[in-house]
C-alpha cells in the first residue's frame, strides 16, 4: 500500500536525523570534555574534575546511544519479529547506569577532599572554561530535546536530560568558583562536588526508571488515550465496542492489540475490511508505523441497546444510546490505570 511505503520512507528519514543529531552531540561533547579536563589541570578544582568526569561518562553513554540507534533501525527478521527497537530503551538504561556511577564517584572524591583538602589555582581560567562549556551544553541539550520530541526518540530524550544535567552541574561549578575567588573559602569546592554528584545520581536513577518502563511495556496512558480519542472521533456504527487495548513500543514501530466487537453475522471478508480500515485510521494519526492486532468479537444481545446499525436484521432490543469510549473501559481491568486528572 502506498501509505505504508510513504510512512516507511518518513521513518527512515527520521532514523537518519536521529543518528546525525547524536554524531553532532558526540563531536561537540568531545571538545567540551577536553576543555573541562584542561581547566582541571589549571585549577586543581574538585568540582571541575567532577564536571569533567561527568562529560567523559557522557561521551561513553552517547557512543552507546549511537550504536543503539544503528541497531534499533535494523529490519525485522525471523528471530526478532517485532524488530530491534527495544535497544533504544536498553541504551537509556545503560546511560542512566553510567551516570549513576559517575555521580557516586564524584561524591566519593568530594568526601576525600573534605578529609584531605588541596589547593586551587587560576580560578579565573576555570570560570571562563566552565562557563563556555555550560553554554555549549545548554544549546546541545535544547537541540536534542526538540529533536527527541519531534522524532519521538527515547534515546534523544534521554541524552537531552543527561546533557541538561551536565549543564546545570557546570553552572553550579561556575557559581562556586566565583564564590571561592572572592571569599577564599575552598571548602565550597567540596560542597559543590557533593551537590553535583547528588544531582547526577538523581538524573541517572530517573533515566533507568524510564527505560525500565519501556522495556517492561508499562502502559503508556497518554498514548492509549490518543488511540481512544482517534477511535472515538472516527467511530463507525459497525464498531460496536472496543476492549482489552494494549500497546508496545519498539523504536519506530508501535504495536496495538485490542478486541473489536463487530456484527456476529458478518463474513470474514467484511471483518477483515473493518480491521484494515481501523489500522489505516490509526496509522494516519501517528508518527510511528502502527501494526494493529485485532481479535474480532461477535456482538451479543447485551450490545443491542448501544448498537447504531439501523438495518440490523437480528436486533433483539431497540437502540438507546451509544456511550463514548472511555479509557478505563477500553483497557483490560487488571492492567487499567486511572487517567491523569
């Protein structure tokens, strides 16, 4: 079908954009890491060393993220019938774990400097270097945030959070260095190291938690609500009821399972046509390539009061009212969650 081929071309273009974005960020991140490490050798600041180590960890995490995008874009095969898209969530988990480790190392180094304080030099050079790196990171993080939202990429979204965290840490370091420059209270350097480490650990923890939701196919309530609204606004009389809806996200593919109640007297050709139309409808309203797996259910006498088919030859009760689709009714009870207020 032409719409499927067109969507495939769009998704391939988006995959190229994701890879280009990560390559750009890795290149810029390399220069930023070099700048921070050079600043440390000029100043011997624990806070700057912590910031530099975080950037090096970010480079390692970004490299794995780029690899994951290449792997996730591989076509489906007999061993991976749902594709390789889950690799993006795995990459996010690895990135979060590396960041968590980096934050822990930074805290350990800060505690060491509390016990064995060292001297600092050339603070003005450190302020200039870290200010430049923080501005560069803010620009990169915002670029990735916009791209991640536009391309619906878990990897780009995770990288934007990671780099925002790096930028905020750098800003805190700059503020601390300025305070040290004017007050000569060098203990501030270790305190900043502790705060930066705690912030980094928090970011890593949130990234790992987010990736676990994707890997374990946790219900995406917002996405399910979008599907329900699409089905509701384009409802047909023949679509008597929809139940047991579930989604699974695999990179550029979105898989949706549901039970669709149709007239029991229809033949398989008519049922197949309705399923195909439903899949086309959802594909036209989602960026991802959607595959809809429908279990067609025959209608029962209890459905007659809400069935809008006017010329139904087997109606056993008059039509009363068709209730609008509600998320809690569409989901299977044991997996349902209350929608956000």
